[in-house]
């Protein structure tokens, strides 16, 4: 099978699989380029309420395919940044499920997700200093926002790989599970995500990026869409709420 991004949708969760096992799921230029349109399709699909990004087999992603860097480093980085930004801007919750190596461009993709769950034994690294590459400004800012300036500098300056215990301590990952429990925990947590208000999640994602000028906008959408009324009614009636507002269908 050619290197590619595979995807499927089950129970309102889209799973995107980085598939290039011959090179530990390294991202080719074509794979970088295919991610933004795929995410656009998933964002427009009302059935999809969350996305899980993972790698085929025992590795998340070993970074960019080095052969693409040799051909055109500037173009490869441009494609990687576009993919990272599309993932970060995706309007529904995203979760990276990490096994094995999550390095370079793989770490860039994982950091662009909202959440990161890792199996014990996973290793993380941001390695441009090993290749003399300038890490993109957007990726650097995102890394600093996750782990803080000191930890970001440690990763960027050294290119050293860190284990899950340190990744958890710095905030690079949110949960660490025994590897054989990772899939079950991801499925359990995404069931929680898809049961919650998509409007609340979309507003929170926007606010978390630093945009705080649309509080009134989102409050009005909550009232107009009936989300707040449904949430309160479900709480008082001790039942599961039936939230119907969708990013995909909202004007």
C-alpha cells in the first residue's frame, strides 16, 4: 500500500491513520498535502463529532520523510505547516493516540491536536536541530504553550527524545496508559466527547487560542440553538442531554 492517510468513521468518531510503515509512518509531501482537504471533509460531515489521529502499527510518526526534505526543504516545511495549522484549526475535538516514536513532524502533528494520550514506552522528540532546520514559528509557539519555554527549549535545542513520564510531567501528553489499554481508553474518552455539547467545545477551542472577543456571539448561539435550555432541562430531569447543535451545519 502506498504511503497515505487512511480514515474511517465509527460512532461519530473519525479515526485518521498515518500509514507509511516502511518508514515508521514518516510523512511524505503527498501525505502532508492530503491532510487539510481531509480535515475539511470531516469538519463538514455532521456525523463526525471528534477526530482521533494515530499511526499504523507500533509507531505514531517518525517525522517527515527525509527524502522530501532533500528534494525541496522549503516546500516540505510549507506543506507541514499547512497541515499543522489545519489540524489546530479543526472545529471539533481532536485527540492524538500515540504509540512508539512521535518525533519531528509527528510531534508537530500531535501538538496541533487538542489532547494527546500515549501508551507507555512512547517517545517524543522535536528534532530540527539534528538537521539544521528552523522549526516553524507556529509550531514553536504551540509547543511553548503546551510545555512552557524551558521545556520547549530543552526539546528544540537538544533534539533529545523524552519518555512518557517526562512528557506527562511537562504537559506534552495528557494521559499515559499501558499500551494494551490505550485503544480502550481512547474509545472510552471519545464516547464522552461526542456526548457533550459541540457548541461548548467549539467556543472553548476558539477562546483557548486567545480569541476572547466573541463571548456574546457564542452565548447567543447557545440561546438560539437551545443548547443551554436542553442542558439545564436534562440536569433537572436527571437524564442524558440531547445536544443537537453542530459545527458542520451551523451557518
